[in-house]
């Protein structure tokens, strides 16, 4: 290998220690390095920045320079043209988040999962109820139009009331303003949606729903980390996202896919929630790992993402959910409820929720 080539390899390796502000993985893994050249002891880096940015953040510039300093190399940063700038794996240019769709919402949190049935809706509803219980004005948007479970889990079949024009009011339940396709459907309606319809529908839920002033809006995204989810994530300014998995489903590959997807829309993936992670014996209190140990930890270690919570398998989580009373409301002293409250606190800190601004509505 020539010296130049070896130096470029060393530079690339050094950049593996540099993270993009707000993203938990390094800029090499996120595909932000479009090219490296060596010119008279300088490494010229062609950077693809997320969100169509043309200037690297100051922190990033400083960290990249610091990474090369021990190699005796200077760092010159160029940015790739924004139109061709999404990180690796992107299929289109980065979006312009339509922040003005939700001018009165302080923070938007997306709850995602690689697969269905892992408890994404259970986590979404309990988190929303925990935020509301902590005094935050909270909304819950069920964007999973293929499997809307909000009506069952929150225990409401109330139809959203018209608010003039195309607008409608969310339904308030357990102190949370709720909207779901399930609230508009009757038993005879077909639930066959094509991609573009789904995107249009979510936009309506954001634009035409009279959310009013909210501290936090929780969005229960459809399962998967593909194009549909990416489109949905592009419809709104998201402040952070969670990835829900179970110990059996936990796969580094899925987490990295989720990371890439959210990186494309400049959304920080805050961490992993391992659901149905263990079972606590009601008789002796011992913790039993039904599906093996350490799945979440392994993923956290490999992906650099924090494991934010481990929610036990608890028959009451399912029973209260099926009865329309999330466990956070029905059994606030249970272990699962405590874990959801802690998760809400952790997540609230990370998305900059601070103190409650408005008092939650009641119903
Ligand atoms: N921690 C848990 N303990 C027991 N049952 C759970 C738990 N989390 C979810 N469930 C149950 O598993 C099923 C799937 O959960 P759900 O939240 O609907 O998943 P998803 O939205 O990912 O498809 C539901 O019947 C739910 O009650
Ligand atoms: Mg669901």
C-alpha cells in the first residue's frame, strides 16, 4: 500500500470515533463521508450532511480535526451538493420538515419498530399516559393505519367531532388528545391503503386535527424502517425517535436500519426499548428471562444506542391494554408502570421537554 493510501485508511478509521451531533453513530457508519483525498499532508473530506445542510456544525469540524491531529494530518472539509447529499442508502434528497404543520406543538416523539407485534402501540399509549400524568399537555397520533390499535388500547370509540372546514377535534381519553384511523372507521369500512394515501392521511392528521397547544405529541409509527416510514417521518419535524424491540427480535441489523432511516431525515434515534424482556415471578419476585439474556444490551453495544428501558412481560400489561386502560393509568404502582414513567422522564429530558407548560386536558 502506498503511503497516501495508508494515510487515507488511517484517516477513515480515525473518523470512526467522530459522531454527528445528535446522532449516536459515527459519521463513517452513517455514510456521511462521500470521499477522501490526500493533498500535501491535508485530508480533504467530502461530507454529505443530513437535511441538505451545506455547512458542517462547528462541533463536527472540531472533532474531525481532533481525530486527524494524532496522525499529523490537517483536515479540510468540503460538503457534497445538497441535492445528492443524503447519507448512504437514501433513495431521495433529504426532506424539508414541515414544521409549520404543528406550530403549537413543542416536541414530537416517534415510536418505531422493525416488526409488528413487539409492543410499539403498548409503549406509545403508556408513554403518552405517563407524559399526561406528569402534567404535560400530550397528544397521541396513531399513524399505523394498517393496524390502528389506539381505540382498543386507550378504550375509546368516540368519533372525532367536526371543527369546521376539513378540520376535526382529537378525542380526549386518559388526559391524552388522541387521533387514529380506527376512530373514523366503522366495521364495514375497508382498511386497504396504498402508500400515497397513507402519507396523505398522516398529513391530514397533522394539519387538520385541532391539536391546540401541546407539550408533546407521541406518534405510533407503522412497523418497519422502509420507505413508507421514511415518508411519514418526512411529513413532520420529529425531535426524536424510539425503537421498540423484543429480546427475540432484537437484531443489530434492524437497529442500524432504523438509525439510517432516521439519519436521513435528521432525526436522532434516542435509543432502544426492550419490551417483554423478562418475567417477574409473582410468587418469589425473581426475574426470569423468557427469551434469553442481554439482547438489548448486545444491540446497544453494537449500535452505540442506549438501552432506555426494559419492560417486563406482565399479563396485566396486556389485560389492561385490552380493557382500554393502559397500565400506567390502571395500576400506577406496578413495576411496568414505574418503568414507563421512568422512560417518559428520560425521553422527556432528551427531547428538551423541561417543565410542563400547560395542564393536561381531562376526560
Ligand atoms: N410488556 C408486555 N407484557 C405483556 N403483554 C404485552 C406487553 N407488551 C405488549 N403486550 C401485548 O402484546 C400484543 C402486541 O402489542 P402491541 O403494542 O399491539 O404491538 P405492536 O403495536 O408493536 O404491534 C398486545 O396484545 C399487547 O397487549
Ligand atoms: Mg401497533
